[in-house]
């Protein structure tokens, strides 16, 4: 007779996970808009928290820079892809999602700090967007999950064109943040891959 494990707390339902992921991402995007509103109202006082390259003190701005933008058009361009990709990534668990996002933010920010041109200032959530794209793209293959592979393919169909953003083709756009964000997302898919399910135990029939 074959038995599966029945120990441990019950897993949240799909509907519950979807609601949690949706609330989290709507709150995240709302925070970006609130921060931009505060920045505009205070004469762009938050712009100083963008990342300036190769200045040691600027490493402390790697995380806050991912939540700041240079104008309404900038935050608007990042909001929808962040909302969609973040929601899809967060469906697999909030703790894992937050660890993935922190990895992306740090890898993207440090990459900008190391490689951005002198006298530049970089901020914005696009590094996270590219990171989540990369994470969703490879997560299914790393976890060997057919549903997540399908999600990754869907993400490519919807947002695959953003990959041009990792090339230095547009002036004033941080392709470095995009490229290192993408790299951070792929790395996170491996670092935080889902543990293999416990093997079934076959017990003799009494």
C-alpha cells in the first residue's frame, strides 16, 4: 500500500495565494506612485537616493533606488509589468518571492554601481521588472514544473520584446540595470529553487 505524507500545516488554497499576491503587488505599485508624488511635491528631494557609480557611500542606495523614479512617465512605464510579473512570481509563496526580489535588487543595483557611466544617477523598478522576467522564464525548468514552464512561455510571448532593453541602444536608459536585473532573476531561480517533494514511502500491508 502506498501512503503520502499528511503531516504539517495545510497549504493555502490557490485562491488565498492569488489574493495575497494581488494585494502585495497592488500595494507595491501604489507605494511607487506615492513615493513619486512625494518626490515631486518636495522638489525631487528623493532623487539623491539614486545610485551614483563607484562611490562607496552610494552602495547604501542600492535598495531604495529600486523604488524611486524620475517622473510620472517613468513610474507609469514600470507599473504594469511589475504588477503582472510580480503577481505571477508571488503566487508560489511570498517568502520565496521576497527573497527573489531582494536578490534581483542587490544584483541589479551593484551591477549599476560597478558599470554605469561616470556622473550618472540611476533609479527605477525596471531592474526588478527584468529580474522577474528572467526568474519566471527559467523557474519552471529549474523546478521541473510543467505549469511554471507554461507561465514562462506566456511571459516571453507577452513581454519578450523587453529583452532589447539589455542592450545599450537608448540614451538615458540604464541598460546596465536591466541586464544585471535579468542576471539576478536567473540566479534567484537557481538559488531559491523549490525543494524536491519527499519520496513516497511504501509500507508493507499488515
